[in-house]
């Protein structure tokens, strides 16, 4: 692992001083970003009482008017200025009028004379792709280290024009020195097993990449001979066209191209140590990218100076099935470009985190103005809210797997355990999704650039709305299942869903699913070939078909399989005619058994068997059985003190087992509010032990859950209740507790992934929720 670099914040005391003082590669991190720019320049300074005004007489003076690369970049600037000011600038010779001077300053020209007059030279250590930009009342000077430097200087000037004009057509004075830390900055798209973007769409992505100084497009794809017959890849001619197209935007093509005839061919192999791939993240699990997780991973990778042994570089752009479309990822992609162009390094973790948080806040503040051309659009806030839904209670419903599951199938042949707070969860999610949709619609109406990229986020938010409506409908059905009735198809119960209302709710869900399918297909066609689309549309078709089939079967409905004291049990026949007979001693039901007249109470351990009988028949058309155990709850502890919070002990070193806690002295001990890992001093080789008491609000059976990236254990009253091996997997355990305080101990050993330890629980009358500070004592 290389040495972590220390980056100093160097204020610019003056343009000439800044240039002459930069003898090596630019290494300063500019946190106070005076301008809305992405990525943040290495050095920047506002020049008070100086401003350049664009007029109809403004000309662009090129150091070499015949340089095709420079003329191409200037063409982009001309288009930007015309869109923002209505003025169409021309390329021409220098004059007495204010002008924009662009070039390298190495040949005898009008630009060189201006540079000499203003004492401007390129810093000796300025890297390739670097540039300087000076805005004054009399002119704008852009000087590049090479053609790429001029191109990136033009992109900065475009952003200044787009989102930093003050008075009409007026740009405030400034001095900027800029260069990339990493030579290559970009992303990878794997088109070998799922969606295959069209060449037109890839060209659009190349243009957007270059606009924000990303210069690498790593594509994995199949080489085909007949795109009309099998649009599962690209012809060699199409690949070559993309390579040539990218070069004019200073975007290099790299990747592996699979050919049935020639095997795997690698184009432009790169030194990975100089390469950063900036992805979307979390697409494989959620129904939209996990922006927060992706941005943390990218920043963490940058802080390791991009070394592979320090962290595995994130490379996946989107899930291979194509359920998440590309437009969802630009917030993360540009953050990757921000970190790769101008990363933050520090020998002090605390300082690095503080600088990183400042940079992230500035990036979020500027994104709407720079990417969408509207500072007040509010797109970032909506996207962040969408990502925050991962903290929604029972967020597992928002995974890709859960989205496609048949939500109205019931576990026949076993007990059904409804969630008593499911309706509240659905309402909470519905309100949040509705607000996000409204914000995204507002953002789209205000955006002047990249407006279509918000459509994919809108689709994700509407999928969340669908999930919320599905939860609400299921919750209403759950309430009816627990009602005091014999056959929910034929009886109306006050306060719960009517069968006709349930059918109408399913019809609403069917319409929502059909709308989502149509919206998804439209967005897919905008990005990709039709290849693979039928597989994803078939998922919508299956879901719609499932929603059109009313739930059926015979259910035993109860709060849990174990109980303290007594428990209410209901039986329900879904959409079937007949009479339910049941037993509680494990014998098979017959028409001579107990007829079900309504909910009943169990006061002892029992085996319930129930059958649905049609009139005149001795054999049931369906049966169900479930066992219930009455348990004795653990008696509460009687601690000497009842202070809020838990005790904790923090350990560091090569910890291999929890037994190490018994032989090592803790590095630190103190009081924690809950099971948060915030007191850790690093990200690796540490362990934590929490101990104290948890309050059971009443007698009952409680289920505890842990989710951790490292090995974790949870004890209640000295009994090992939950043991998790880590890997971000969930584990659980159940225990009966009497009302009062009970000894609790939790231990955590950090693994190789990002530190994470979550403890939650559920009990009689309430569904799963985090274990919060208000029920923890010491």
C-alpha cells in the first residue's frame, strides 16, 4: 500500500503568485468552491470587481485557428453561450473588444502576446489534461497543457456560463488552475448478458461523460455480424465508430469484446493503478441504486489512492438484468468523477472525513445547477430521499426479489402470522413515495439540461408507490383474516376490508402494474436494443396475472407460534365455500369436530388441525395444521441502577474470536446510547462489546434480529440468542420475557466489509423495529 498523501488547502493570493508557486503536480484541495463546478477545480479564486460581459462583438481567438481539436471544443462553447445568452459568438482575430483567448501559448500568436503582457505561464508541474483559466473584464484567457487540457478548460467555462452568470450575460472574475489526479476516470458497462445499449445512446453517454471530465468508457460486449438478426452486441464497424466518436470528446474506449470466432479481444489495456471506475451501486438488490452506499464506497476508494490492495474498485454500472436503467446513475457517476479528478487525502482520518463531508455537501448543492441547469430544481433532494427509503421499516419489501414476489400468496399448511403494523408501514411508505414523485416532477419541469435522466428516477419512485399500495392492500386483508368470522368471502365485518373492496384494490394494483410495464418498456427502448426486453416484460406479465387471481386456501391466523398466558387464534377460508371444523388435540377434523364460529383463545399448548367441509361431505376439501406452545417467560433482573444507555468496551488488534475480549484490555470504555458503532477509531481490526439491560414493555414472546458485516452475537440473560457470521446476513432468535429489565450483551468483530451492526426486535402487539436508546439501561 502506498503512502497516503496529505493535501493542503492553499488560498490563491494572486494569479501570478499561484502560477509561479506551483512547481510540482497540483495537490491542493479546494473545499470552498466559489463557483458551481463539477468536478471541483484544484485551485480557484474569485477576483472581486472584475467581470467579463458577453456581447454581440465578443470573439473567440484561437492560438492555432487550424487546430481541429481546439475548434471542436470551441464549437461546444459557442453552443453553450448561445443557449444561455442568445449570442452566437464567432472565431476571429484579436481586437480592442473583449475576447476569449484559447490555446497553448507556445507559438508566436496574439494569445502569446496577451500571456506575456499579463505574466501568465503554465505551471511547470502541470500534468497532462491540465489547464489554467483567467476571467477578467478585458478578456478570458484559457491555456491548456495539451488538447485535452483545452477541452476540459472549455467544459469548465461552459459550466461557468451555464450556472454562474451574475448580471445578464456577465461572468464574475476568477482564476482557476486545474488538472486531474487520475489519468483515467470513467465507468464500465457490461452488455454481455442483459441490456444492450444502442450506439446512439452510447454516443449520448460519451458526450455526457466528457462534459464532466470523465475520459474512459469501458464496455464489455459481444461482437456480432448481423445486428438486424441478433441485436445482442455490436459489429466491429460499430465499435470502431464509437472509438472514433469518443476520441473527439477525449473519451477513450476500453474493454473486452467477445467474439464467437476470435474469443475475447481486449481493446486498450490500461494500468489499473491509474484507472478509476465510477459506478452506480446496489442495483442488484434494490429497485433503484443505493446512492449513499455507492458514494461512500467511491470516496473510500479514493482515500486509499485507488490502490487495488486497499479496496476493490467498484466497477458495476447497473444490474445485468436491466431492471435499473442507466439514467438513475448520473448523480453517482459525477461524484466518482469529482473524487477521481480532485480526491481528498489526509493522514488524519478525522480531517479527511470532515473535508470529504464538505466536498459532498458542495457537490450536492451544485449538482442541480451544473447538471440540470436549474439550481432550484430539487432533483438531488428527491434522489437522496429515494435513497433514504432504505431506512424505511421492513425495507426488504423494496428489494428486486420482493418486488416480483406474489404478495398475496399465503403459507398454506402452516400458521399465518400477520404484521400488526403493516398498514402504518404502507401509509408511511406511500406518503414518502408520493412526495418524491412530486419533487421529481417539479425538478423535471425546471430542468433545462438532461431532463430525460429524471424519468428513470420517476419510474423507481412509482415502483415504490406500487409497493406501498400493495402493502396497504395486504394489511387490509390481514385485518379481515383476524376478524371474528367463518368465511371471509361471504361476510362483511365492520372496520375491515369488504370482499368487493378487496377486489377493487387488486384492480387498482393491476392497473398500476400495467402502467409501470408501459413506462419501463418506453424507457428501455430509449436506451437499448429490444434484445432481452421480453424477459423483463414477462416479469410484469406474471405479476399482473398473479394479481388477477384471488387468494385462496385455508389459514390458521395467530400472532406467533409461542405465547405467554393466552393467545387469540382465528381460522379463515379464502374464496372457498363450506364449513370449518377443527380440533386442538392433534386429532384429524371431521364434521363431528368443533365448528368454527369465530376467534378463540388458547390457554395451553395445543396442536390445531382444521378442515373445510362442504355440506354433506365427510372428507375435507382442504386441511391445515399448526402447533402452538405456551412458554414460561424469563423473570426480570433487578439491577442496582437504572441509568439510560449501555456500557461498551472497545478493542483493537488482530481479533479472531470473542474469547479475545477476555484476554485483552479494552482500548477504550464508556457509555453508548445504543448499538451504534460510531465510537470506533478505524474501519478495520476492531471489536466492540455492549452490555446493560433492555426493558420488556410487557409479558410476551420477543424475536430479536441482528444484521452485521462482521461476526456478531447477542445474549439475553446470559443465553446466546442470536449468532451471526456476518457478510451482511440477518440472524434471529426468540425468547419469552416477563415485563421488566433483562440483562443484554452484544458483541461485534469487524470483518472486511464496511462496518455495520444493527439490532432490532418485535413482540406482542408491535412489529419489527430497531432497539432504541429509550429501552436500554445500565
